[in-house]
């Protein structure tokens, strides 16, 4: 698409016809103390030539049309003689472009790619300081989820939230959408006066009667962490620097659930240094949010499925808090280095939980994640992309979401735990603290991390470690540390008694003393030979089908489908319709499609539930059900 405007001489770009979906783009991280060249296969942007330093949004939220409209101002830095400023866009309508608010210029778009969108080429002058793009989003923007009042807790007002990770920010903001370039940002928003807006920035704690909001994020972050939520949102403080936002109907329960967050921050600071972002607040979103949580700086986005009423699922908050160091403070340079974000975070999360709840509890949590890793590792090794079981990925030509597996999260953490065991915890903690400090507000590649690891930890301590096998080879190395949980040993013994039991009392379980994670392990270890009748006995006493704990219910539904316990069907249908968290949806649908009868049930549920899911979850379930080819829509 071209726009010809006579204001300035237009530049012709030989590279405008962008067939670069699989072409590697070289990006330089200019926040490193030393210049590091990074390959980002998921961005068309050219921050090695002209880069955004600060981004300012001036936008209005239109719930009726389900669009965001306004402008974005890029404060840019020229790094060479290039007169081509390239940003990423995806399904955006561009109205006009100005240089320094006075020179109206043409722009040119590259070829469209279904994953990456398009390159937007903007001619700039050597003296250009600000590039302003007037635009509006599409109702189909993948980053934006527009909810009707019926899809919220209050049922009275609409709701909007964004989800930018991995490369979806370009679907609501024209930007250099690569984690290799960190920026500061600010925003002026206009929303309906009865609603409240919050962002991953400084936030107010009450509604503005005219619906005008201003935000500042003065620390440089990658674009995937720019986040927005608009709805009937209210605030309750938890400590001097923590609080929770939620719909009024969820506020009290959320505040109760998150009461220990300040204690978590103190534990994290004791481990690896000061929390550097000022406030740490959380917002509990409607149930269609596709993740458990998203570590947007200053404001963690969280699913309501962690509100269990007993604080048993707060390890998720520990995870998102840990991202304030690993991921937000030190960021993976590309999505092929995703394990650097998540492996460190799972490790750090586990250390926080150990500090607060003890080693037995922390080991129990990690054992569950380890079981998930073993299962997913086998599935990946036997699947289409066995190379995805490596820590360092090669996702060129693919959606970076494909790399968001247990490999990055749990194999990454297991790698770090195994190193810790080899060098000793005291030395490892000094290394991690130093790593966060020396790379603060920077990005890093896997290759640079390995060099740093060797020079600062392994060589000085004369430790010979199989780093390359862990990072660049498939599967889980044999020297992986074993995490044992004595509490789970007892749980497995109780599960083994299910087959042939005359009554549930024979299992010897005190429900008051069983934690959520013990229940999960108990259900997962129900014998393969257990009958539907034995499932009914368990359900009659423990009410797994309708217990209200999403983690337990999701595991129970999967196990029930395996054993043809059909009593769950109506409750499972309601669960799959109301809950949009991909972690729960994916295994349930995958188990359903293993039989012809289950496939019919899955498609029937999905036909009515699909509209309630975020695009991230839709993409996953569409693939499981082969929806585009088999649906009647």
C-alpha cells in the first residue's frame, strides 16, 4: 500500500518488498556496556540503524467499534546514515505520518506475513527527532481482547485488556517490536468516564471522572511489556508498595489471596537485591485471560483462577514477581533465548517459595513442574519439532509462542539447579546476584550468558560442566539434579490404594491437611486400572468435579476423561466455556480428541466457548481440533 504526498521528496526503498519472514535481521543492543549483535527472526525493525528510545501514546478507547484510535510518537536515535525508520505493524490502519510534528511524509509497507505482520518503512531526515504515526487498530487485533459485560464478574460494563508477549504489541501499536531494543514510554488515554484504565506504568488508584489518564514508565523495557487494561476496576492497598486492582466483585477475595505479597518481595530482595520498579501491584483480570499471569512491570496481570480462597496458588505471584529481576530487568535478546527469561524465573520463584514455606513445600512445587517437563519433553521429542527440546531455540519462520513450553521454563530452571548443586548454593547466589546487577535494564543472548557463566562462575571455581549439552542438545541430560519430595511419596502410597477400595476412608486422607499440590499429585497418580465407579466414590467425598479450585478441577477432568467418568461432562463444559487460561484448556481438549465421542463433545463445547477465548488460546485449540478445516463456522 502506498500513499503519495507532495510535501517532501519521497525515498524509494529497495528493501520495501519484504519477503523476509525467514531472513535473519541483525539488531544491535545499544544498552549493553559492549555492543552485541543479535539476530531477531521475528521483527522487521532496524534499531541498529534508527531506534526508538521513548514511545508516547495518545489514544482513545472505543468500546462500541472495538478499536483503539490515536497516535504514537517515537523519539528516535540515529545510529548511522540510514534514512529509513522501520517499525513492525500487524493489521493496523495507518492514517498519516509526521516528522517532528511538521513534515508530513509517505510510508511504504512490506509484504504481509500471517505471523509477523508487515514492515512499515518511514523516510526520516538526519535531524529528525520524533516520528508520529496516526493510526487505529482492527477489531481483530490479536493483542486486544474486548469483553462484553456478560463476560465480566460484574456483568454491567465492558472490559478490555492487552497481551503483548511475544510479538503482539505490533497489533495495537506501530513499534519496533523486538525484545532486543528497550524503550521508556508514556501514554495519555481517553476512556469512557465510568471505567478506569491502568497500564504497566505509574497508576492512579481511583477513577477519573472525565475518563482521562496519564501514565509514565521511565525505565526502559521491551515493547512486549507495554500493557493496558480498561474496565470497572477498583483498587485495594496491601502494603506501602503493593496493592491489587480488580472488579469490585473480585476485590476482597483477591486482596485476601495476595496478603503475603510484601513478604514475597522481601524474600526476593534478600536473595538477589532491591526491587527496582517502585510499586508492585497486581490486577485480577476476567477469566478469558490466556495465561496464569503476565509480568508486566509495576502491574502483574493475573488470572482469576488463582483465587482459590486458601492462598494455595500464590506461587504464580511469586513467579511473576521473580520476573521483576529475570525477564524485566534482564531480558532475553530474542525469542530463541526465551529460556533466559523463564528458566531463571522458575528457579527464582522456587527459591522465594522455599524461603517463605520451607524446602519440603518448594520441592513439592518443583516436583509437579518436573513431572510436566518429563511429559512434554517426550511429546516434543516424538513430535514435529524435536529440536524444540533444546534450551536455545531456532524459531525462524514460526510463531515464537511455539517456544513457550516446559523446556524454557522447567528445563531452564533444572539447568540452573544442577549448576547450583555443582558449585554450591552460596557461590551460585553470589553469581546470580552479580548477573542481575551487571546486566540490569539490558538484554542478553544465550551465547553471551554462556560466556558470562564460564568466566564468572565455572572457571574460577574449577567446575567442569556440560553446558553445551544442556543448551544445544535435545532432551534432558543425565546429570540433571533429582528433586525428591517425601510428601509426594506418601501421596503416591495413598493413590495406590484406590484400586479395589471398598470406601474412600480406606485411603487414610485428612482433607484438611492436604494441599492443592498434594491433591494434584494424588489425582495424577490414580491407577490406570481405576474404574468409573471408583472415580464416583472419590468425587462423592472430595467433590473434585466442582471444588472451585481450577488447578485441581483441570487435572481431575483430564483423568476422568481417560477413565470414562462422564459425570464431569456438564461441569467441564461450564469450566471450558468460562475459563480461558491456555494451561487448563490445552490438556483437556487434547484428552477429549483421543476418542471419536470425545472429539464430538470437544467441538460442540468449543463452538460456543471459542468467542470467550483470547487469540492466544484460540490459536492453540484451533490446532488441536483442526478447527478451520472441520468446523461448520
